[in-house]
């Protein structure tokens, strides 16, 4: 027995000796630097610095000298950002406030410098047409790149909008309002409806002034005088109600370019009638729906002015399916796109060919996989207009035939329900738009360029010589703009209206290669 145990011990020792030792752990890295005030150069105390890796975030707070050190961290790819109350990070070439770093084994980066920008502020009052203060009004600062903030006026009508990234903003005041008919007043005074108003006294964003928030400064006296508008009644009837229907409603959505207030809703009476009061002037889309089942009406577009809108009709219809066929103009359009593959990584999974339908007004998105014969069925659609996009192919939607109607581009009109067989034609004959951006000194490097069309916006950046290029652009009408430095990426197509004086129009046909040089407007102009 002792001999057996002794032999087993020797065997185990031999096996252990033959096992290779574990690989040494990669030497950790570190990163250090300073955070300062971009306006004064002074160090910032207790600024938060974050180093984000693929699976972990490391952080530190700056000391009295504005210095920070983040260590130890594993080697890898990181992004670094810094934040502090009252400051914002400068936007980099990608339109963000972060910087990318690659840290190798044992790397010690000690030269990182981050200069945070002091934020600006607006203060003022909201007044009615008599000059009286308006309490409880919502005041918003709207920047062209989605930046902004909002607040509520106090009992003196006063507001302060702080923490703003330097740049131009529209200030908009929206008073409290309930959708009630006009009051019958025994003293003979008229009931007044005040609409959402832009600084200083405009109903439209296009005619509003755009005051500039400057770094570390507070702009005072930004008084907004509300504009009184007609109290308008919008009424009509919903048809196609199921028996004993309940919880039928009307959704009221401002059009994309409208200056009206936000999305609103009103209920429908058992007999199908509805009414709504006190909408601000502007364009709206009405949609009737039911909470009891998949019933919805086609969108109805209206414009509120000074006259009542009566006898409107919205017809509820059940959701429906649409079947059809995709036809490829060329073999290239049919090919699966090839995503980039990182060295040492397994190839990405194959992409499923599918069609995506995106509702213009109802927010519905429906995916339909393509069969082996390029057929599809999109299920449970609601009446609306849809933009059609192909996923997992190398082409764009050239045209759409619905029933006997064919339209150029990617729009499928289903406002009247199922149209019959649908044929979607896909082509790879893309166009290209390129050019050079110049500022007052000549070609401008690292400048944002925006290409905006009906299907959305694309953005890119100029190279060291001021050149830009958009490839794989579907035919259509576009606007080209180089926003002013520091403005960031616009979030809505309406924001590009601010740049009409420097915008270029492009009418791109299939296969076109168009060159357009752009001028970048100086900040503050």
C-alpha cells in the first residue's frame, strides 16, 4: 500500500512538472494629465475624468492643481472624457466631447490636457400682451444640434436657463393652457389664448431671433412677450367604430416644420364625435386610434389659422398585411454588404435580407424578411405613408409600385389601406457628392458637413485639405451645409434653415458624381 501511494505521488509530481506555467499577465498601463478652464487657463478642482474601456470604466477626480491620474488599467482601447458642473467639453472631430487612446503594456501617458468650456446662461421674463408677468410658463433654449435646456417661470415671470454650451439658441416660452372652450365672462372682457412664442415676440422659429450664449457669461434682459391668438375649435367625427367601442382617441401631432405645441390627445365620444380647443397656429396631423384593438385611422393633415376647422372625418380601419416582391435592377444590388472584419476576430454572422418600413407620422416600424424568391409579407401595418429601406443588400429603393400606382423613391402610401400587390425596385446605381469647404482663410480642415434629404441626414468631416465626400448616395434632392464651428451635428432638418445663406442644393440623379464647394459661416455671424 505504501509503495502504491509513493508511485502515485511521483506520477502526480511528474505531471505537474510537465504542465506549462501560466502566461505572464500584461503589465498595466496608466494615464494622467490636467483639466483646466478654457477661458482663464486656471486648473479645475474636482473635475470628474472617466476612462471607458470595452467592459469597464475607470475614473478619478482632479486635485487643487487640476491634475488626475488613473492607474492601473489593463492595456487596451479607451475613450477619455471629463465633466464638471458649469462646464462642457469641447466637441472633437466626431462631434463628441471624448478623446480616444490606445494604451499598450506598461504605457504611462502623462501629458493629457483637457480644457473644459464654461457654460453660458440666459435670464429674462415672460410677459403677456399687457406686460403682466406669466407664472408657470415653460421656457426652453433650443440649439441647432439638440443642445438645450428648459425651466419654468416663477411668480414674477422670471426664468434662468443655465448650463448652456456656447452657441446660438432660440428661446421659446409655452404658457399653461387647457383645451377648453372660451370662457363666458360676466364682466365683458374677452378670454385670451396665448400661444407658444419665440424670443422676443415671434410665433415661428424662422422669424425668431437667436441670441448667443457665450462662455462664462450670462445674458440678461431676454424678455419674451407672448402673442395672443384666436381660440380655434377643431371638431369632427370618427367612423368605423366597432360595436360598444370604448377608449377611442385622437392623437394630435405637430408637423415636423410646425411651430405648434407638443403632441396632444383628446377622447372621442360614444357617437364618434370629437372636439379640441386652443391649438396654436400651425400644421398638425390627426390620427384616430382605439385602445381596445389594432384600429387606427389614416393620418389627416390640417392647418390651424383663425377659422374653426369643422366636419373633419377619420375612419378607423383594422391593421392589415401587405405582400409583394422585390426586384433587383442589377446583381450588385442583390449582394450582401460585407462588414469590416477585425484581425483575429471571427467573421460576423451573415446578414438577413429584409425590408424595413418606417411610418412617416405614426412612429411604426415593421420588418419583413425576404424569401428565397425575393418575396415579402409585412404584417400588422397601420394606414400611413411609409419609407421603405432595404437591409442586408447593397442597393437603395429606386421605386415602389403599389397596385396601379408607381412612385420614384422609397415612399409607400398605405393611407387608404392595402393597395394590392407591391413591387419594390432596388438599384445599386448610387451617386456621389464631394467638394471642398472654405472659410475666410481658405480650405477648412476638420469641418462638419451635412447632407440632408427626405430620407434623413448624413454627416461627415473634411480632411486636412478641406475636402469632403459622400459615397453611396441614393438619387434625390438634397441640401448641403457646413455648420459654423462648434455648432455640432444638427438633429433635425429644420435646423438647417439657419444656414440658407451658405447652403447648396443638389439634385442627384442615378450614377451622378456632383461636386459642390461650400462656405463655412463664421461662428457668431
